C-alpha cells in the first residue's frame, strides 16, 4: 500500500478500535481522509481489524456513500431503484455511459466525468432520476434529455 495512506487508516483504527462493530466508522473516517477507499486500503483494514475482505466489500458496496474510486470533476448518479428502473432508469444509465464511452463507476480519460448508480435518491415521483454533482436533481428523464443535460456540463 502507498505509504501516505497508512497514517490515515491507522488514525481511524486507533480512534474507533478493531472490533467488528467499528468497521463502518473506520471506513467512513478513512474515506473522509483519502476521498475514496482503494482496494489496497480495504485489504489493509481487513488485516488490521481481522475482518474478511469479502465482508468489507459487502459493507462498502451496500452503502452508497462509500466510494471505491476517486471522483471525477463531475459525478453523475443515476437511480436504479424500483420506480426509476421501471420507468427507464437503465436506459438513462446506458445512454450516459455510451455517450461518455465508459462503464458505470469508471472515470472518463480526461477525468471530467463518472457515472455511478444508486438504489434510490428519494425522488420516486420524478422517476427516472439522475443527480449531477450531488446537488442538481433532474427527473422525468428520457435517454435524450439525460444526454442534453450532460452536454451542458461538457
């Protein structure tokens, strides 16, 4: 693991301890320090806390506030919860990824965009929904309107 990441992890483990019930706090604090949770950090946490790496991945992938990759300049979150999925959320996701030539959770080569998925953003009445940069909510989308919105950020 890159040596500059170790102090951030160790600080959180000292603060919260190595008990299994401290895992979420350790992960959260580490992400606050590093901006995301790279694989080598998760492996280090697993060893230090004596928790299986699969359990850590289960926690990190269950909660949508954990990030396994660095953020791009613009983060587009697409909802794939039941209401959004039924009303075309997957088509929105596919259109955005195709336009940016990336897969979900990848970052464009220029580092400007990433497209993430979540299970709900709490705007079911506006399904399908996407959120840009955590604050700009766009609803009742079609693949075409999603691309039009994306173009404004390009």
